[in-house]
C-alpha cells in the first residue's frame, strides 16, 4: 500500500508520461492484461487509457486491471489511469520514505 506522499511523488513522475497501453470497447482480456503486465515490468509506472463510455464501467475496468496485474492504482482522471508496481529485480523508481 502506497502512502499519500508516495502517490504524490508518482503522480508528479507520471504527469508528463503518455498512455502506452490503450483498451478498446472490447474491454480487458488476457492479452491486454499481459501487455500491461509487461509494461509494468519494463517501466514500473504506466499510464493506461480505456475507451469505455460509462464511469462505473471504467472504474470497474481499472479495479480489475489493478487486481489482475497486482499493481497499485495511483491516479484516475477520466479515461486515463496511472498504475505502479515496483520491479523487485531492477527498481527504477525510488519512492520517498
């Protein structure tokens, strides 16, 4: 579980990033989850955009994605969410205490 200070730090780092994984109206399937998992291994901090019309549907997709990838949902604004998962083998992002 991330602290508020750690989430603030990650939001600051994620601000300039562009979404690197896009989910279409078909939702999130096994291939999409694998793509996000690979992106988290490579980058630790990943911005994802989903194209779901309804707010509840987007929230549900983001929650499912966080659970499936064991990542922390750092921030969600509209159709875009920021996820973080530390890479235990090669940590690139140092979080504040």
